[in-house]
C-alpha cells in the first residue's frame, strides 16, 4: 500500500497536469491487487496492519469518488 502511495505521488510529479479523476481511477485499479497483497500477509500482527491500511485505502478511494461524482 505504501508502494501505491509512492506510485501516485511519483505520477503526480511526472505528470503534473494529471487530474483527480485519473488518480481516482489508478486507485480503483490498484484496490484488487492491494486486497490480494493484504491477504498474503503471514504474521498475525502483519495481518492486522495490512487490513487497517487496506481499509484506509478503500476509505480514501470512496471519499475521492464521492468528491468527484456527487
């Protein structure tokens, strides 16, 4: 999930004119992979952290979608 944030931030720097809709789309595209990544965590503590971060990512995606599509 940290990788996604780095990717989004890097893409903003590389393409400064990129709109929020493009970022929202990239986030939506990444969510299935993020879910798979969170499901592959082995340790109990890691599972808790991965689930928390996945939930935050989903909330961020939902908030962004609600802002862009009122």
